[in-house]
């Protein structure tokens, strides 16, 4: 009975330590870039009332990108077709936006 508990604890510790090391290793990849806010659309799901799908234009490559944002929806609607600065963190799973500056 004691061996399965040890195996479970060993697997749990190995998983938790690997996740903590992984996040520590990738936590310093911050980035910021200026985009033009092209459109603000509603999110495709019904249960996210405060969600806004932001469509931005990359000023360097002229490619459109989109992401979900949950704060300052009313303020962002007034900034359509204006330049905004997006601050985030790059990770192996994609980019996470932390802040929008206008």
C-alpha cells in the first residue's frame, strides 16, 4: 500500500517541478509592439459578455492578427483605427497579451 503512494508523490513532484522550471525559463520573453486597431468584434460564444475580439494590423508586415480581450471594452471601441501598443509574453504555446497601452 505504501509503494503506490510513493509512486504517486514522485509523479506529482516531477510534474510540478517541471512545470515550475518551464515557466521560470520562459517568463523573461516579454515583448511589445505597436499595432493599428482595425476592428472590435463580439466573441463567438454567448457566455462571454465582457469579451471583445480585437483585430489589429501589424505595422511592419501588414498582417492582421486577432485576440480576445476582457478589459476596457468601451474605451477600446473609441480607439478604432488608432495605433495602440501591445505588451505581452512569448511562450511555446503562443503569445499572451498582458497590457494594451494607448
